[in-house]
C-alpha cells in the first residue's frame, strides 16, 4: 500500500512516538506515553516534522508547505495560548515546544535523506 511509502506520515509517527518515549524515560512512568503536556511536546514534534517533511518533499515554496506551515502555526499557538485556559495539567512551556519541534525537524531531515 502506498500509504506506507509516505514520508510525511512516517515523519509524523516517528516524531510523535520519539517524544512520547522521551516522556516515559524522563518521568519514569509508562503512563506518560499517553499524557498531554510536559517535556517534550509530542504535538509540536508531529506538526513540525510533518511540515518540514512536506517542505523537503514538495519544496519550501510550494502551496502544500504553506498550508502545512499555517496549520502548524495554529496548533502551536493553541498549545501556548489556549491550553492554559482549559487545564493546568496540559500546559507546555515554550522550551518544551521548541524541543518537540527540533525532534520533528530531526526526523523530517533524516527521512528526507533516505
């Protein structure tokens, strides 16, 4: 199936799973894998990885990259500004989002090289 050859999907999955496994290791608790908030941000990793993967695949001047970038900005803005109003248990500090984004970029870059 072609879906298994899609680098954007693989980047998203690897970025998210990597961050969640890091949460487990940092908190020393398997339940952290399913948690929201904390270090690093899985959602920031997923959307950043997907966005850069689209850029590497289709070009950074493509409409697809522009769309992915726009969705990413909405998601990251919501993580920073909306979540604190919902619950204190799901808050991210900016540094946690940056680390998640770096993990996403890392996977996008690695997969683009393959």
